[in-house]
């Protein structure tokens, strides 16, 4: 009887890796967060763009750390492999376990959030019957589940199918989002003010803002969530072509291009829309870039922008499914999770059981969003998980030379040891500041029950991850495994 295949094929190109990173990072939130932030962080005023720049700073250092380590450890499971080989398998497992749990739940949340965007497109087009259909609770649940499992199947059907899907969705997202950027450079603030006069019969003016450090840092902490996702490139390390070069290159291209896109997009809207008008409108209704640009754009262009938001959200799914399934595959490969999850499909060469397993957890995310009516808890858990994960990866870079000199010698990006340590230290400090702000804000808000606090849920997940690790680590010890195993890279 033949043994099941447990090795993946290296078929992902640099373009596919960049598309994976971009699709994980740029979601519909860019259409909403920079504008609803005027409500969520009262007093941020005209300082959204500088807050974005500050949020990008720790993300850049985290991305550089990933790029450096990926050149030495180009394997499936990225962040898990980096921490387990540089620090200890425990830190690699529990940190990536909370990351996996948070991302798996968010995949379900994203699937559930897509449907209202399609409903809003129908409302704008006056397709009332279809809008009512999309607005039905049962319809939303069924379509969400359908979309999730469609992208799970796309992931199972092989890297070529995945790459074609993800690259196409990323191109469409950029084309539709570029409408907002072009509008910002064609129209002026006076055009917008005139549009408000015509529609609302009121005259508005841009007011000066008052800078406040607490508000500014709180806004940066929220905006940092927009930069989460480049790590999905690292998770696909075992399927990348020429990985020691392509992984670092893709990570740097992704973080730079996405940062520039965010700044251009946000600048384009705030250039023509007075921040105080955004603040006043956000006080009593949900806002998006589409809502604001409706004042100057014909309905056709508004619909295209809204479709851009739909596609931006939809394209998150395939790349995030790839990311979480590869973490499961990597744990199983190291015998820290059930062995059957390492099986690779004989035809499509994808870890189909790991994909299906993660898909079941994401289904729970959809059901939780539907029955608990809280779509933000999963996102908050993911942000805390990712911040912890990024901090551990930076610490991994600090200690890799001490704990694993053989792998440290394989680093081919930014070889200067002093510069490596500087990048890691700045990353740890800046990311820790953001973690402190996120946890502080979470715990200061009154919740009816403890599990509505993302911090406590994260701690519970870490506890579960610790118990799982202790059990599997005990099994490994009983089997008499070689202690040097975790000093070497997993097999291809």
C-alpha cells in the first residue's frame, strides 16, 4: 500500500505571492475605516493621513523581519517555522495557533460581510426585489456559506487555479479602486461643497483641527489592522518558486505598494471632502468612500466604486484560506497536530485535509456572526493575535544567531547583523506600543460577559494552544525524537 503524499509543489510565482499578500491586506475596510474613524476616535480630525503613516512604520519593520527570515527558512508555515527554529517550538506553535484561530474566524466574518455590499449595489441601482432578497437573513447565511466553500474548493483545485483567481481579483480591485484616486485628483473641494449645496441645501467649510496625542495613537492602532496580511506570503513558502529570493522580494513589494495605495486612496478623498463634514456625517450614519463621493459623482460611477468594495472584500478569502491551511499543514508536518492533516491531494498537490479542516472553523465564524450578531470580535481577536505574532517574529530575528547559527548563516537579505538587530528591536518596541493601546482600549470598554473582550478570548485560545502543545510534545518525547530536529528546516 502506497504512502500518502505529504510534499507540496513549488508553483507559486513572485506575481502570485504579491497577489496573495495584497489580497490579504487590501479589503473593503479601506473604503470605510479612514472615514468612520472620525466617529470611533473623536478628535482625530484632519490627522488621518499622518496616523496612517505612523501605522505603516511598525508594519514596515515587521515586514522587513519576515523578509529576512524568509530568505533563510523558505518553508510552508512561515511564521510558525521562523519562531520554532529561532526560539522554541512552543512559541512557534502557540503564537501561530492563536493567529490561525483568529484568521479562520475572520474568514467566516468576511464571508458574512460580503452580502450586504451586494445588497447596497442593488439598492443604488433600484433593483428593489433583488435588494430585498440579499437583505433576508437566511439568504445572507446561505450565500456566505456558499462563497466560503467555493473559495475552499478553488484552494483545493491547485495552485494554478488559485493564482489565476487571486491575480484576477487583485487586478479588478485596483482598477475599481483607482476610480476613487482619479476622482480625488480631478475634482476640487469647491466641487464637493457645491455638490453638498445641491443635495443638502447647506454650505460647509473645512475647519482647522486640534492635535491630540492620545487620539492620534488610538487612530494609528486601529489603522495598523489594515497592514495585516503580508505574512500570508510567508505561509506559502513551501510552494514558492526560487523561495529564498521570491519570498523577500514579494513581501517588500507588497508592503510598499499597499502602503502607497492606502495613502493615495485616503488622501484623494480627504483632499476634496472637509474632514469636519466626514465627522458630522459619521455621527449618525455608516460612511464609506462611496457615500461621500455620491455628492459629486453620477450613480454609475458610485456603483462601480461600491462593486470595488465588494470585490476587495471577496478577494480576501482565497489568500486567507491558503494562509491558515498552511499553518495547520506545518504543525502536522512537525507532529504537533494530527498527522492525517499532512496528506496532499494526489492530483492537485494541495493540503486538502488542512484546507477542509480550516474551512470548518471558518464556517463557525459565519454561524457566530449570524447568530451572535457581532462581526467585530473576531477581527479584534485577529489584530491582537497578529501583533503578538509579529512581536515574536521580531524576537526570533534577535535570537536566531544565538539559538540556531546554522540557519542564521543562510540569511541572504540584509546580512549585516547590527542592522538585523536594529530592525528587530525597533519592530518589537513599536509593535508592543500598538499592542498596549489595543489591549488597553479593549479592557476599558464595558462588556456584558468576559468573552466579549478580545483580550480574554485570545488568552483562552493561547491556553488551548498550550494544552495541545503539551500533549503533542509529550507524544514526541515518548517516541524518542531527535532533539536537533527543530534546529533544522522541515522537509520539502
